[in-house]
């Protein structure tokens, strides 16, 4: 049963990392290259869609890692699992403190109501997001190592 939990948790976190990596290095670059207001509208739609899905995914991932750490506390790799959980906690805190406030503003922006500094706010969100991606990639790597 523990093996199934470990694999399920690793896959869940890995998929989350893949989505966030894709946002950082694929989707936002595509949005930034679109003509006119299309990029800003795409980002706003992404903020609404992923803003609803990702909190559930982050918390589910954190809970699964915590269950793995408790269930496997006497097994090798528990320290790695706990460290991965700590990194996921850091990513959640980063999200709530740094990224969500910008996301909540940007999801309602249209070309008619966006603030004059919207590009600077998106650039700030991107920088924070790169750091968050690095944190969750590290957590995922630790889970993979703990799994093997």
C-alpha cells in the first residue's frame, strides 16, 4: 500500500510541476508573443482557470506528501520526503503571499480596465513564478530520489 501511495504522490506532484513549468516556459512566452491585446487576455483567462485548479492541486500534493512521510516514517528516504514536504509548504506560502495577489488582480483585467503598469505586474509574477517552479522541481526531485 505504501508503494502505491509513493507512486501516486510522485505522479501527482510531477504533473503539477509539469503544468507550472509549462506555464513558465511555454504558455507565457506564447502569450507574450501574441499581437495586440491577445496576450493579456490569454493571461487573464489562464489566471482564472489555473487560479481555480492549482490551489487544490498544491494542497492535495502537500497532503499526499505528508501522508507518505507519516506512513513511511520507518523507511529509508523519509528525510527526503519530509524535505520535499517542507519545500511544498514554501511553494504554498510563496503562492499565497506573492503570486495570488497579482493573479487575483490580473484575472479581471481587460484592455479597457487594466492598470498602466500591468506589464510590470506580469513581469513580477513571472519572476516569482520562476522561483516557485524551482522550489517545486526540487521537491519533485526529492520525492523521486526517496521513491527509488
